[in-house]
């Protein structure tokens, strides 16, 4: 392989990665966040229920 290929390919790949990160950053920065509590009382109870139930359910692989 010609030594010129990695010399060009590595910086080009880095530039593409930086450009991609900037585009994603701009898209994510446009997302509007609403104020309020993270967990409503009903949601919190549901999540706690799911967490406790997850410990009881064990799956085993039988071959």
C-alpha cells in the first residue's frame, strides 16, 4: 500500500467524524425540554413495581 493513502485517509476520516459530531450536536440542541418532575407519582410506583417483579422472574436456558 502506498504510504500516501493512510496519510490522506486518516485525517479525512477524522474530519468526517468531527463534521458528523457537529451535525448531531446541532440537531440535539434544537430539542425542547419541558420543565417538571422527572417522575410523576404514578410513574414512580410503576417503575418500582417493574423493578421488584424483575427480580422474581428468572429465565433459564434449557438445551
